[in-house]
C-alpha cells in the first residue's frame, strides 16, 4: 500500500532459499536416501526400494509441509499480535492460546484417572489430543473475546490473556500432582512438540484451518496498517476497532490454536520471526511484512526441523527445544544490536 | 467571492459536556454555542482541568454530550457513519504512541485510508495528494526518513500533514504545541494559520499559548469556570474575557500587550 518499494529481489531470494530448505529437509533423516530417488518419489516416479518411497511420501513430505505451516502460521500470528497490541514482545501465545491447549491436553492425559472411565476410553483415539487442545485453546479464546467486547483497553486484554495462562498453568500443576509417572511423561512428550506423526488426513484438516487463518490475516492487512497509528487515530480514520480486533484475534487463534493442537507448543517462532523479518524488510507495511514473515517462518522452521532430526543419527531432538535454542539468542541479538525492538 | 457567505462547518447547539457514570452526571460545561466557519483558525484556551479535552472529545464523537447537539456541515455528528465522519473530520492527537518504524511518506499516506480500497492501495490521486500536503507543510525532504529519526517539531508537522491528507473540512488538534520550543510553537501555529487560509479548511486547536493564539487566530473559544464564550480576539479582549481565565492571585491579563503578566 504505502510506498513503491516492492522488495522484489529479497522475495525472489527468500523463495529460492525456501525451496532449497524444503528439499534439504526432505533429504535428511535417519535413513539416508539418495537425492535422485527423493525427487523421483516426490514427482510421481516409482522406486525400486519401496520403503524409501514410503518414508518420503508418508513421513518426510508431510513433515516438511507441517514445518512450513507451523513456521509461517506462528510467524504470522506473532506479527498480528505485535501490531494489535503494539507491543514488540507480544506473540501468538500471549492470549493464553497455548495455555488453553496445554490445559486441554493435560485434562485428557492426566485427568483420565481422576474423572474415570469415560475419558480414558477416549484416550485411545489418535484425535483425542488434537480435539482436547483445540477445545482448550478455543475456550480460552472465547473467554478473551468475551472480555475484549466489554474491556476497551487493548493492554488490559493482554494482561487478561497472561492471567488465563497463570490459571491454566496452576490447574495443570494440580493435575500433575495427582497423576502417575507415565501420564506425566506422556504430557511432557506432548510439550516437546512434534512435526512428524501427522497422517495425510490430519494434515489436510490442519491445512484447511490454516488457510482460513491466512485468509483472515490477508483481509486484515489494511486494518493492521491503520492500527500502526494507534487505536485512537485508527478510529478517527473510520475503522471499527472492536470489529477489527475480533477478526485479528480469531485469525491468530485459528492459526496458533490449530498448530499447537497438532504439533504441540512451539516456542519463540511467533515472537522471533516478525523481528527477524523487520531486519531485512525495513518496513512496517503489512502488505510486505505478511508474505515476508510467511517465507521467513517456513524457512526457519524447516532449518530447525533439519537440525532436530540430527542428520546421520537415529536420534530426534524435541523441536520445541531447538526453536528456543535458536529463537532466544535471536531475540537477544536483536535487542543488543538495535537497543530497542519495534513493532 | 465576498458576497458568497462562508458556510458554517462546525456548530454546537446548547451543548452540555461532561461524564455520565451510572446515571450520575458530572457536568463540565453547559450552554456551549459555537459556530466555526470555513477557513477559520480557531483557538480553544482555558486553564488546566477546565474541560478543553472533554469539549474536544465531545466534538469529535469520542464521548457523547450530556445534552445539546454537535453538527458538522449542518448534519448531526451522530448521523454520520464512521467512514463518512473520517472524511469530514481529522484529528491530531497528543499521543505519540504510533509505530515509529513508519516512514514519513507511509505515515502521511495512512491519512488516505478512508478513500483506499480493501487492501489500502494508493491511487495516483492519493499519491499526488500526499505529495501536495508534504509541500504545504514543507516536509518533502523528510519523506523517506523514519519517524524515530525526527525531532518533535518535525513530527508535529508530519502529523498535521497526515490530517491534511485525510482531506476533511474540519481539522481538530489537541494541544499541538506541547513539548515544542518557543520558535516551533510560533512556527506550528503560523503554519496552521497559513493552511486555514490556503486550503479553506477550518482548523480548531486547543492550546496554552494564549498570546500567540491572540495574534494568529480568527476566533477564540475561551473556557472559564462560569461560561464558554467565543469571539474574535479583539472582542474578547475588550469585553474582559481573559481576566477571568485564571485565578487572579498570581497573573493578570494586560490588554495593551495581549498577554499575561506576573503580578509584582
């Protein structure tokens, strides 16, 4: 919208980098598969080695796609939150979305023994964690939206989101106190985050909701730019604040809520990616930032995932730890370099 | 041109302002009848806490009046949609909490938001208006600078340019001269005077710079404890309105020089 500068070169380079990262990510893993076989199995050729083909098509390809969805989705929801709250430290989880998801998962895993038979039979279903996490984040979101209709101050909503986080964390720790070691372990494993283990069915559900979230974000580009002036100026420019705030919060929670439900809580991507993007694209214009954050998020997540599978070994590190190990230094580096963070 | 009567841009009718909290009314001022005409520069003066901000908030539909009406271009402000109001009234606020990462051009272009399409693309017309307002406020050389690189005086000019870009009949500024040095105070108010003359927009601002306002404004609105009156600076001086502006124990108005003097 704002200026003629279009950053064509940067976008071209980033798209190229994304493609390279995508194929490198698929190429790496505990079983080494020659590059030629990977390409032919991706583009419909048949392989002599059926297990290679199975690994690429049903494990590595969905995992790489999930990495792109997770990275870009969390990055964009972080961008939306930073602009909405005009706070550089805001991320997708400030509204308590991940706490809600954790609560849902904790109730299913650890609450089963407390609430008895009905829930423990549900545990057998592979969808139960996803449904519980979605329900949890949706309920917290609903509470935040209800409050945001009554409370006009955006900062107050931010604090209310943090308070919901504290409440759910407290309930989770009470649940942990009463649960067995196995249940605790299962809960902690969910907390590590995981990009793999998603079937094509689950991936398509994730993808559809992701698309809705991205669509709503694109629809909000003009409102986001107006919000850069602050809510009072935005109102004087004829923008409906309540309405816009609702749309932006719904977009964020669709993106962050679903991603957390399927992949577990992934730290720092939502906070760090928008800042990293602003280092290269020196603009606040969301028409440029939104696609740029998409590319950056996807690239960083693919790299994190490639590192997490520890190439040439049988181990896979928790993805949540890798994103924190990379994300936290990035935020510190940005702060030291710039001395202040901007939104 | 002279016979063509300048039309009234802003008019209040028996306006009472204040706050309503749980059916309890706190009245700040009553019986406010002002008429601002096209192309006028109008200053709003009064002591701290007298209700200048409440009046501006009521005029800009941020808070509802206790009674009475406000109309812009002879249409009640309550009858405007938010978008139409944005095309008739623009603001310059005291808060500077917007993103300083915006360039001057980008920030001014945001003033075109009520006119742009769903994604906010600037048409050629929008761009030429942005360039025109940068000329009018003489900030073309700053257009590629980021807002965090600007001085307070430059920033204020940029915010005025943004309001101009919104292309409204009425511009309201809340204390546009705070935080500025003496020269820039005079500069900004003089700029407002020129803009009101050249663009035929009505400009209303609140200020504590009473002596400057007396010299530059076409009309002043004086708020005191007992009443809200408006008139030309000369008329207000001669009827002694400024004498009641502040408690008289420390400073007195000197009608010869048009400024306040400390009692000795």
